[in-house]
C-alpha cells in the first residue's frame, strides 16, 4: 500500500518507520526541513527521536501534496492543538478513497471534540480510525514488542489498519468503541501529570498507585457518560496506556508533573521544549468536557488548579486525600 504520515514528531516518525518496514511505500511530511533531510540522508530523526535507526526505505518531504499523492492510508500525528488546521490544509490532496488514521491523543480545546471527530469533520466521507495504546515511540522505532488498538465504527476500516500496521513486534487489536479508546488515550496524560507531581513530591509508591487507580475510575466515569464501553478502560487504550504513561521514564507527561512536584513552574517546565506534553493541553479540555457532562473528576480538577490556578502541588494532592469519604464504586 501507499502510506502518508503527516507529522514528524517522535510518534509520527516511529509509525512511519513501522509502515516502511512492513513493506508499504511510505512518505512522511515534516514541518522542519532539517528533519526531512536527516530522514532522507541518514534514516534518523535526531531532533525528535534521537537514538532510533529508521527504516532505510522511509522517505520524507516538506511538501504536503507530494507526501499525500496517491496515498491509500493517511496517518495524522500532529499535536492536538493544531490537528484541525493540519487536516484542513491537507484535505485538497487526499485521495477520495483514502482511510484516515489518527494517532494524536487529546481533546480539542473549547469544542471538546475527540481527535477522530476533528478529522471526520474535516474529511467528510472518509473512514476514520483511532490508533492508540501503551506505546513509547522510541521502543516502537527500536522494534520492541508493543500492542495497541485500532478503533473505528466501520469494521472494515479497523481491519484495514490492523493489517497495515501489524508486524512481528507490533500487535494491533480492533474495536468499535472509538469513544472509549480516544478518552483513554487522552485522559491518561492528565493522570500521568498527577502521578509525576506525586513522585516529584516524594509521596511514595502507595500514592502513585492510588492516583493511577482512582484516575482510571475518573476516566471510566466520563467514558460511560459519553457512551463508551466500561471494558475498554480495562484494556490497552485504558489501563495499559495509563500504567505506562504514569510510571515509564520515557513519559513526557510524567516528566512535566515530576518537575512541577519538585518546585518548577509550568512556564519553566515548558520553556525550550520542542516536544509536546499533551497532558497540559488536555487538562483544560478534560475539565471543560467533564463540567459540560456533569461528571465529577477530582484528579483532573486538582491538576488544573496546579497548572493554571497556581495552587501548590502538595496542597492539591493533600486536598484529594481530604475529600468526603465515599464508597469505592460511587
């Protein structure tokens, strides 16, 4: 198949290399000329995926039209806050029969749209598939064993993505629960910021375990209110991705929380970073979405107070422990 990947950050690059290794003619669109040059001349992306050897057949370009020309599968891996603009700008060059795959994890600000909803709104008539799960880009690029989920309301589209991306080291499951998969992938980043804060404060493994578990309860609560299947949150896109992002040393979102827990301010943490920590953006979107749905999400609210309302991290986490007592399943 012919594949186009739009977005040459760490995740987009890792997936593009995977597709190329799978034998698909793959071109990745890069915003930065130096990234395209490095991929084409040395099969590396030192700017966003240092240390990874990419498929030698992967091609890169800064020309969207050239990347998208004749592509059967178009994968979007742009940051959530620019995804709509990126898709809208790419629309003119996407073949009518192309399947859109969304690897971006997040919730759009103000509209509260999930990433597949953003793409479906901009690419009317195209099958849209969410690809999510516990997957650090560097490990995928290094061909370490990984399992993810392809989610679409169209079973044939999910099956196509499953076949296209699956490899000996990359196992793809399928589901029709797009909402559950998308919310799992987005909200776990907020929980990872909270877990990082806890670790930065030195609160111990017990506190981290509590945050992960109660974070999962919040994710499921919002998901069910939006029509997701509860079981999805016990799967790869829910618990799997949550545990990885809250505990893994490669987690950008956990690292943001860790530095804030140690006393840094959000502007200090974000200053000079080229990579995006989606949990910061998603915290605002998740709070808006939960309030609109009337769903209680105390961990999301606590992270929001620390990031945007200047509450000290220790005070916010202590406040979580001081909430009114309740039943676990309430």
